[in-house]
């Protein structure tokens, strides 16, 4: 047995020889790279404990997939006969689901510099020339089914729903882990009760995930935890400001590179900003350390905008923000702030921004516009949508909290008063 001591789940155990493939995948360079990717991007500048990595999160998701499948197997003999075919595949999918994340996780991804979404890169690594691909081939893993679980279209919907949905093990791990790392209690919920309440139902000859009625309140707690963590941590004003500053740096780099005023000597950065195809090796080199080192070197650049932005990021001289009542007010404030910024010799394009803090607590669609699987409650062999079974979620299902902020340097804020 191989044991990983985890701050959230205690001992994460892999049993040999059954789990040898998981251990070999963990030891690949592509998976070890996740140690060098912060789970919460630039949020460590807000919550100093948020230094945890995608590596720890991925191990946690794999562990919760194991726990969930073991619980489901114990519920029904039919599943006990069906699940073995998917058991190892689902655990591998849970382990590998985040290997495509770029540096600083979502902070870099949202730049839209031609950098693909992390799920696309994940599939590219799994199917391309990589050590992960070689390990999977050696163990004769079914690539088609593995990638379908990761992309949410498995032949057994239940295993995809464990990884994608309003309640899934991915969210379950990161809420608890991020709550612990940031030092807040908003992300805490009764995980043990939820896992013990997992069950399934059949619809059109397909097996789907459900939660027994006894787990309804734990499920409500989970949805509320997600809402509170977004409100208090993920969309924290300082975190949004640090992300804007981080992205402003790379928007300036892209502009200078395009005009030939900046030479990027690192092959991976050069290819990225030249919009050339990145090999898996190029991607492997892209991590938080590389970008931090690059920012430190650009702090000595002749370009005054890039130099200043990098100095501010490295010394945590973050922009300030002002909350507005609506989008229209935010646009007016941004325009006024931009005029002040330009008078102070700041280029408003890099120094003034509207921060979107809007939040839908129970969103019908995911980041790609794909319809999210509803959570179903099973009560006396009848299934009910979570939004029907819970008055709390019924209220959330129709709500969107709009929250627009405008950020700018402190020098601009002083002139606004």
C-alpha cells in the first residue's frame, strides 16, 4: 500500500498491485508539473495560505472518486456488476482531469491569448506524445471511454456526473481544500453524509447519479458552501484586482511582442505569444515559476508600462477597486477613471478595468455553455430535481447576483474623491 498524507482527507491510500497504474501516472512528469501550478492562481496575494497546488487537488479528487464508487457498489448488486468495467477508468479520469491547466490556473486561461481551455489540453496530453500516454497504453486503458468520462459523455452517465455537475467530487474537494488553505470556514459541508447518501436511478436505460433524501440537507449545505466561497473567496475584490494586474502584464507583453519591441527568449513563451502550436514538452515547461521569473526579468524592461506593472505585481502594490450598483454605473466610472489615468500618464487600457463579480449560485450551464446535470433526490423510488425538492435551491435557481467593480491604481482613486 502507498499512502499520501492529505490535510483534508487524511490518508489517501493506493493498494498494490491494483493501483500500480495510478502510482505510475502520479510519477509522470506531466502530473508532477501540477506541483508547480497554484490551485487558486493569484489569490495567494489575498489569502497568504493559498499556496496549495493542482497536484494536491487532483489527488483529492481521485480519492473522492474511489470513496464514491465504493459507496455506490455497496448499494446495489446491479451496480456491483456494472461498475468494475468503469472503476479504474473513473479513478484515472479523476486523477488526470486537471493536467491541462496552464500557469496560475484560470488566471492565465482567461487571458484568451489563443491558449486552449484546460480540458482540451488535458485530452491532448492524454492522447499525444507524453509519458502519461505511454503509461496508459502499457496498461491497455480504453482511451475512448477515459476521455469521454473527462469530457462528460461516458457510456455510464453516473461516472461522468461524479466529475461534472452541480454536485461532483471535483467541487467537493476544492471547496474543502480552498476553505482550509485560505483560512475561512465558508466552504465546509458534511462530506461524509453526502458520500453515504449517494445512489442512482435509471432513465431511458441509462444509469444516473442521485442523492437519497436523507442527504438533502447536506446537499443544500454544499450548494450554500459553493455560493459563499465564490462570494467571499473566489470573487474577492483583492483577488480580482490581482488577477487584472497579472493579466495586464501579459496583455502588454503580447502588444510589445507583436510590434517587435520585446523578444521572448524562452521557447515556450515565444511559441505561446507567437500563437505557434505548443508541443507537450513546451507546455510542460509552462508553470508558475517560469511566469514569475519572466515577470521579475520584465521589471527591468525599458518599456515603462511593462516595467511598472511588473514592479506592482512583485511588490504587491495592487490596484484598488470601487463597487458600483450596476454595469452601466461601472462603465461610467471606468470612463471617468480612464480619463484621470491618462492625465496621470497611465495608459487606461492597462490600468483601468471593470471586474465582473456576478454569480449564479445554481447555474444551468457550465463555462462552455453545456447544460449542467441537475442533482436528483431519490425518495421512495421516485426522483425529484434538487430545485423541486429544496426550497432553498428553488430560490437560488432563478437568482443571479450582479456585482461590478472598477479597479485602478491608488493614484487614480485619490483623484476620484
